[in-house]
C-alpha cells in the first residue's frame, strides 16, 4: 500500500528529531487522518508512527500533543474486528507512556485503564500480552497517580496469573508478573503488600511449571520477582526458598559456545541468528547463544539486588551465591555478568557482617566474615589485574574500596601488599594511557569525532584515578600508621601525580592522599612534611578550585597535627592562604569550598600556633571571614572553634576596647539565625549561653552599642532566641 509505505517512511524519518520537530504539526495532522483510513495496514502504520514519534521526540511530543494523540490511540484499541490493530495501539501507548511526565498522564489514567482492562479480557493472547505490557508502563510512568486505579486493576491481574497455569501461557504469566510488580512499585509497599503476598503464594503453587532452562520468559520473571522484593523488603524473605533455586540455576548456566577456525569454509547456520553472536579472536571464530548469556546476566543482576535489599536477611544464601559469583568475576563472554558479580561482592560481605553483628548467623563470629573476605577479596584483585575493559576495571576498583570499608581490618599484610601492588599497576597503566591519549590529540588526523572519543576515554581514566584514591584513603583510614610502609612503597608512583603537566583530578587526588596520611597518621606522618608540604603550598595557588580546596584542607590538617615540624612552613602558609581567601571571586560557587577550607586552615594556625604568629593581625583577618557557609562540615568545625575561643575569655580575642566584640556577636547571630545548617546543636547551645552571659556581665552602654550594630532582623531573632 502506498499510503502505508509513506507512513513507514515518516516513522523512519522520525529519528532525525530536529527536522521532525520543525515540521511536527503537519506530520501529526497527516498521521491522525490516517487513523481513519479504511485499510487496516494504513491504520497500523499510523499507530506505528505515533509510537516511534513518542520514543524519538519524547517528552516534547507528549507534552505538546497529548490532547490529540491519546484519544486516537484509545479509539484504536476499540477496533475489535482487527486484534492486531488493538495490540499495536496498546504497544504505541507503551511508547507514549515511557517518556511522558506523570502530571501529563494523570488526567487520562481513568480512561486508559478502562480501555486496557477491556483488552485484558480479549480472546487473543497477543492482545492480552500487549495490554499487560502497556498497563505496566503506564503504572510505572504515572507512579503515585496510579493509586486511584489500583483497586480496579489488581483483581484482573491476579485472575490472569491464577489462570495462566500451563506452558502455553508462560509468556502471559511472565508479563502479568511484570505488570503486577511495576504496579506495586508505583503505589508502594503499604498499598501493595497484601496482594503481593497473595501473588507470591500463587507463584509458589506453580513452582514446578516456570523458569525452565532457556525459557524465553525467565528474564521477565526474574526481574518481576526482584521488583516485588524491592517493594516488600524483609517481608519477601518467606518466598526466598522458592525464588533462589531457579535464580541460582540461571546464574550458573553454562555458555552455549561453538568454536571453529576463523578461515573455515564451514557454513554458518543463520536460522537462529537473532539469538547467536559471532566474534573472531585471532584465528578462532566463536559463536555464542546470546539468550543464555542474557538470562545469566539477568540472574546475576537480580542476585545483586536481593542481597542489597535483604541485607542480613540474605544470610542463608550467602555461601551458595558467593561460590556461584566469585568465578564469574572473570566470565569474559559477557560484560554484564562480570559487572553484576563484582558489584555483589561488597553487598555479600555487608550481609555477612550484619548477620553476625545482629545474631542472625547463629554460631558464627568475626571469623566467618574473615573467611568470606579471604574468599572474595583476593579473587577480586586478581580479576582486576586481568580485566582489560576499562569500564569494568572502574567498577572493580569501586568494589574493592567498598569491600575494604567492610572487612579491611581483617586483611593480613600479604593481602594489603597485593592490593598496593595492583594499585601501582593501575596508576602506571593509567598514566601511560593518558600520555597516549595526549599524543593522539597531536595526530594530523585528529578531528571532532576523535576529540569526543578522547574526552570520553579521559573521563574514564579520571574515574579510575578517583577510585584508586578512594582505595588508598580507605586503607589509610583502616590501618593508619601501620600503612606507612606501604605508603613509602607507593610514593614514587604518587609524586609524579603532583606535576603541573598532570590533570586537575590527578593533582587533587594526590593531595587528598597526603591529607589522609597527615590527618590519620598524625605524628607518624610528620616525616613526610619536608617532601609534600612544598607541593601543598604551591597548590594553594592552582588554577583549579578543587586543587586549591584540597591544598587548603591539607594545610589545616598539618597546622593541627604537625606540631613544631609545621612551624618552618607557617609564614608561607599564611601567605598562600591569604591568596586563596583574597581571590577576586572567592565567594562564587565554584570557589567557595576552597575559600572555606582556607579560612578553616587560618583558624587552626591561630589556635595551634599562636606563639608563632602576630595574633593581633591574623585573628581579625580570620574573624572577618566568618561565618563560612559553603563547606558545611568545615563550617561546623570552624564555628565550634570560635565558640571555644570566646569561652576562654581571652582579652586579646576581644581586642583593644572590645573592638571585635560586635563582630563576634554578629557572627553568632548569623549562625543562630541559620539554625542547624552552620553549627551543631551543641555549638548553638553554647553560643546562646555565651550571649546570655554577655547580657549579664557587659556594661549597659557597651551592650547597647554591641546590640545596635546588628541588623534589625538579627536583633529580633536574637531577642526571641535568648528569651525562650
């Protein structure tokens, strides 16, 4: 049909979204007219075009044209003489809903649900399945707005589930479960819990008839059950004994692989091409059945979800799942399998640790967590060593860090050394790849496409640097001074990261690693000051605000814990901190974190090295910067520090003739008016007590003068606070 062909051409053109948006009004008029065409193929093509426009131009298309598009889609669902039209209209509604804002969809929910429930009673399974999938997406898109439809919808879904009890109905059953789970997630646990338990009882009774090996519905069912678990939380535990056997079976599926010579003349069977993937490695041609791999990946992802959601409640299955997933961290046939297996590792350790701490793992103690850690962490580090795909390497580094946060203290020296050795390799590889990327930018063939690719690769390398720094930070926090021999081993790899030719992220991470050493190893770290503090001081003048922030924070740490070793650096530290504080745009959002950390460091020099500075000059400079408001953690510490200084009734603090008193009271007033944002409850209480003491002890004239210096709204607020 010519008319149908023209609509299909429009559907294909809809991928060119900019062109289509400019001409959308004319396109919609033409497509909506085609909905009335007497030939079903034309009507089918018009529906198909609406579905494609919904996907390619969403959510603009939905926001601008919902009032015209939804009524014709709903009318197409009433074409009972053409079940294919009905099913396709439901599918187009799915496309429309997927990118539709909830508030746009909400007014139509009543009529949409009514139409879809009619289709659920169709004699054609094709129509039922399309209606179920559409209903699932509508619920997911409308979220809490779907509450009003819940009581109408759920009885239909439970009836279909009960009746879809043989092998020929397994896709219908899977789509029904998919719909039930998405409806449940939309309305929340409180509304869903009773029906969810009834649904799970039905599935338990059908246990023997579902999720067979290579069942095409298995992935849908696994995802649906995981959603029910997300909804129910710990209330899902009674059903885990039914869910886990099938889930573990899918996770442990062996890949269906055929290997032949790459130059073999043997003909490849193309009959099952949509479920087979062919790759060539060297002189070998490998064909893999993708449906098996996808089911395996889905199962691994769902196991990851269950252990994350159920936490200590997952304890009975920890050993089985760990044994199944640890080998899959090196499953090179499918990236998603490796990714899911890796991400499950910290959750399994956390589950075990919580189960021991809460007494759920009866008869087990920290030794059990240690054994599990020994079973997980060395293979994870080995998998990291062998992983070539950078995206997965990043995830592995993330998982190593999370595992160390949970069971780091249980590691022995050899295990720590293996992690440090791997970090050295990661840093070496990363720096080498960044050099290669830099060289590629100077290539004569360099163009815009290459530029985008290099930017993406650089961002990935930055992420790898970031997680490497996180691992080192966790090891330093865990072992403190005991980690310093390993830090010595790493120094030759870290120092090059401070260079001016390195990226902002590399310099920032290198500085924060030293900051962690200085903060957590304290006196033991002072031997590194001569090496690292010159870098820190220079970095205070860095173009990057993130680098300046890290450097200023480090100076504050060294001022607090450096003792006499820090004294030779005080003059230069004051000079560099003043540069950060005096930056022309210091209080702009991009710079304020560096500013706040510099102010904090200046205060620590006042507090811990008062005898080495001209306090009468440095203190007023610091006080004039208060309160700080960008870095909330530093703000609370700095404002508590000011409170402690005032409590000591230091005459020099108030200045000659109490000239700093008004500023101190003004700072207190601003902090108190901000509530808990800028100070802890304890600090706020101390400030109120100090102000009350001033009211009682200051001469009336001085008190009146101090009070009058406040802004009118501050005076009112303080009067209210102090009188309560």
